[in-house]
C-alpha cells in the first residue's frame, strides 16, 4: 500500500544564511527537494494506476478460469 506523506523538512529556510554562496546552495537544494517530491508523487500515482489495472486483470482472469 502506498502512503503519501509530506516531507518532514520539505523546505529549509535560507534567508538566515549569511554567505551568498551558501544561501545560493541552500536555494538550489530546496529546488531539488521540490523536484524530487513532484517525481515521487508522479511515481506513486503511476503505481496506484498500475495496481488498479493489475487487480482488474486478475479479476477477469479469475472469472475466465471459473468458466
């Protein structure tokens, strides 16, 4: 079963970071986190769709075997 949860620390604040290079690095990491979260959501959706289709196929196969 797929359980969808929000990321514990989905976004790290970067405004308190003093150095420009470090602040830029944290901003880029945050962008990566957002991108990965989107990909995980898409994979979860695809997997749920595949599971539903498989379940339907197995039900049809069972019905054919019963004949």
